[in-house]
């Protein structure tokens, strides 16, 4: 497969598809895991975000990207934040919503553990939601929030 060079703002990336056309971004993540759910093909993922996610993957095991790149139209359709870091800026998306791949691992305790690990790993933005975590590598100030969907439920209850 022939590599493709992509220039996006500050980033220069070589995208190398494997034999079946998938583009590997790290040891455990592929570009198609982050593609906009509307199928538009908008944007690429920040290298800093991939490095963060790979560090989390090594620490906790398999992760599922529930939302990666979002074009503005799709972001509006699902009720995303108006200035969401999922939406590409200069062609680059800085955010992903993640959870554990195994459903049995998606406990409140484990999601909180993922929050702590993301913080210790240098995530710029972290949002806590029921069953998942938003992480981003925004090029601005750090941000932390807890969504109204979150409510602590002891795993022993």
C-alpha cells in the first residue's frame, strides 16, 4: 500500500493503509475507529490524542472509541457542544469519547479510574459521563466537568 502525506495546520502525517485499507494510528488504534458517524470522512485525529489514548490502553486494556471526529452537521444533529473539540479545527480533531471494550468493565469505579489515569497522563480536557469518558488534547487551557448523566452507583449495590 502506498503512504499518503497529509498536511493539516501544524501536523504533517503519513497515513499508511494496511492490506485491507485500514490506517493504523498506533499499536492499538485505527483511523476508522474515529471517523465521523455520518460517513463524511471529515478530519484526522490529533497525534497528541492518539498518544494519550494509547497510554490509557496500555494501562487499562482494550478501549472502545464511542465518538471521535464529528463534522459540524453531525455534532449539531446529536446535540454536541457548539465548540466541541470533536469537530476538526484546521482539519484536526482533538477529542474522543471512550469506554472499556468489555461491557463488564464499564463500572462506575472503572470509569472513575480511567478519569484519574487520563488526568495523570496529561489529558487537557476530561468529561465524566454515565458509562464513558470524554478526553481531549485541546491546545488551550485544561477543562474538567461532570455531566448531569453521571451519578455514583457503588458497584456493590
